[in-house]
């Protein structure tokens, strides 16, 4: 792509790395590209960060045609800038967009755009361990019209934010999880396999209730029987039952996480048995009762590994591993973080130079 670059006249001051948090600060520039049915994707550009001018009748505002990705760029211990599995993230948007009747740039164009933005924002990539430059590629319908149909115009853009730990403080602080038995994040046949904004809107109500009750997030169950485990918060779920690592199988109600795939690959390389299979609440409770529920953790780009210290079933707490992070979760976090930072050899080609 011929990406036109227009830089800001006065860059923003850089925030102290100890105060980054997650999604609080945004870099000086963003990438933008437009689509119409007549022109296809055109006008790729990097421009100063600022509001996007969209019509009040834009399809995204009325019919919810919106999806996004989340990936990270890292400053290695050698000072080089690298992205972690950008092709997998791009391909997930390519695969998910047809469910919302949305066109996308090619996966190669999306990776090229991410790399170009990281190069422009090189000074924003933090150095400290546990930090990264989080990239948020987003796709929205921008045609101005009223009428229930797919839009004919779209905008793809990427914003970037330097981040520390997703939950603040220790990157592996165990979380307390409320098991939701009424509300559903994504039913079968819905949008759950696409990273659509609507899935996150659907999750907010239960998440707010859980937090008011003193919990960090929600364990989502299937929409039909409310007996089968699906996701935890905005993450894929893993459970260590005895010596076997179990994760629910992918379906049209579960997002195919890139970190999920990385964990499965690394766990199997370590000689662990990994099963992608149906996992019920009944099995979880029975395993806990006999002492076989050794670890529970979520996986995702933002937090990488998020240990679960407690599951609450209608107020009945199931404490996992004494409420502390388990050794497997800690080891997987250290391995993935080490690959991202360049202290552990990347034997899978997951890192891409900016």
C-alpha cells in the first residue's frame, strides 16, 4: 500500500510507564482507510489522532455494524520493535467480518498498516517489562442511510495505546468470578465467533452486576441449557483438571482467541495433555469437591493469562488453588511474555518486525 503519512506538529508528552494502566493514553497518530462499493479500499493514511467525522445516519450508529481486533507491539530487550502474531489477528477479522456482512482489507494489508503505525509511533512503545503498545484495529459502517441492510461504505482504522497490566498492579492478580446463569454473552447462531462490538455490549449488564457484588468478571455459560462453560469475561477459559488442561471447543458462540491458540500450542509442547471439549458446571463442581480442580485461568491479548482464584455459583464460592495463581498459568505467562520480549526463543515465527 502507498500509505500517506501526515505527522502532528506538536507531539503529546509521554506518560510515565508506571502510570500507564490500560487504554488510558493514546498516541499521536492513527491509521485510516476507506471503502466504498465503487472504489473498494482506498486512501490508506496515517494522520494526527483525533475525532472521526461520521454522519449521524452512519450505519454503525443505527445497525451496529462494528467489529474490532486487539494486538500488541513490544520493545524487545534488544531494543527492536516487534508485533506478536499480527497475521492471526488480521485473519480473525477477515474470517469474522462476513457474519456482519462487512468487507475488510486483506490480512496482509492490515498487518502492513499495523507495522507502519508502530514505526511512526516508535517512541510510544514502552520499555519496561509487562508493558506494550496495544493496537486496536476497528471496522465500522459509515454510509449515511436508514433502512435495515448492509452499508455500502466503511472505515477501517487503527488506534494505539501504551499499556501496562490490564488489571493494574501485578499482571497475575487472581480474579473472583461470578457464574452467570441467566444472561448470555452470545447464543449459538449469533455473533459470538466474531469480535463484534455487539458481543461486548451484551456482556456489560451482567458484568456490572457482578462487580457491584464484589466480583471481577463473569463466567459465561451456554445460552440454551446454562450448564456448559463458554468464556470468562472477555477471555477464553482454561481449566486444569488433574494433569489435563481443558478448554471449551470453538463454536459460533466462542471467539477463537489468538492467545488461546498460543497456550494450547505451548502446553502441548511441554508434554501436557490438552483437551478441547465440552465442560459443564456440574463437572467443575465435582472436580472441586474431589480436589482435582487445580487451576482455572482466562487467556486473552490484553491480560495474556488471568488466574481465577474463586468461582461463585449463586453465592457458593469454589476457591481454586487457595486463591493464588497456579504454577501452570505462571509458567505459560512467563513463556509467552518471554517470547514477546525476546528473552525466550520464538520457535513458531510468532514475532513480526515492525
